[in-house]
């Protein structure tokens, strides 16, 4: 079922096409037991630049994090920024994006759980603890039990996706994804929002590592990055296999 409007991923104003309905849906009591860090991950934790290190403005955050249980799916996004940035400027870009998501969209915090720049640097997105299952505002209808990883840039057809960025996305996904879930397989999920491509309550089977467009009418994560999802899945599987044999 396709919606009648076309929306691209969130990006910094004035470049933004704002995704107005992509905020998390509050359904009943959140699973507070899941606030504990995930035990025995299937891949090592990568080096992550924390919110404190990129100087997130914590005074903007409206509510405490909501925890939704172990991660069953990885959703890949792009942010819509121009691609020629210096990676040293990524923290500034993140602070601008945080302001856009909170003050422009009315969300509680930055929507993505993690952001990866073209140099492969990994940044903590939404607050609540990088080792915890924090519900983001990244994939309408499927924010729970998933992690949203955004590539800092715009990936139109023919745009090269840096190898370091692919590896960075894979490192986060391999570490965050529940060890019982195959990154090259499929996962059963239930939509929580009629504004997704699926009615609320509808059961769907998605690639474990999916693009934003797989659940929402959007161009995100761009043709070039979407075409790299098989490579990301394979890299995640390789990282897990290497970790298991070490």
C-alpha cells in the first residue's frame, strides 16, 4: 500500500524535506527491563563518538529515552546533506540536525540512533545509552526493536558510497543486532502506524538490514546506498563470523 505523498529522509534546513509523521508512536507501557545493555553481542562494539564529544545540546531534549527490547532489524537512511563536507565538520552538522529534528519537527530528540560520516566515523544519535535499545524516530511504524543508522550525505544514482561509510554502518549493525538474528536473512515485524506502507497491526517480513523505503514512501536512503545494502549485510555477517572465531 503506497501513500499518496512522497517524502525524503530528514535533512538539515534549508536542505530539508521534513518528514512530519516520522515520530515514534507511544503504545502502552515501554519495556523498561530492556533498559539494560544488551549482553554478549555477536560483534565487538565499535568506537563511537558520543553526544558529549560532538557537543549535543542536551537542553533541547524533551523527554527521557524509551526502551523497546532487543534489536531485530537495522534500517539504513541517508541524511540528505551535500557529500563534499570535511569530516571534521560532522559535529557541527549533527548539532544542526539535532536542532532541526527537535525544534523543526517537534520530536523528543534527534531521530536516528547512530550517524556515520563518509570517513567511517560513528556518532551516537538519540540519547539513552549506546548499548541500550533506544526507540528512535527513524522509521514510521517500525521504530521499536530496530536501530536507525543514517549515512551523512545524499546518495543519488551514481554517487559513490565510501567504503569507510559502508564498513562503519556494518560495524554498528553487527554489534547492535540481536545475536539470534541473521543479518543476511529476514525478520518478522508488526507495523505500529498506518502512515507506514503497512496498516497498523499488519505483519510483514523484511530484510533484517533494510532501507527506509522498505517501510515508508520515501527515496531514502538513495539509490546508490540502497544498492549497497547487500554489501552491508555481508560485511555484518563477516564481522560476526570473525568475532565468533576469535
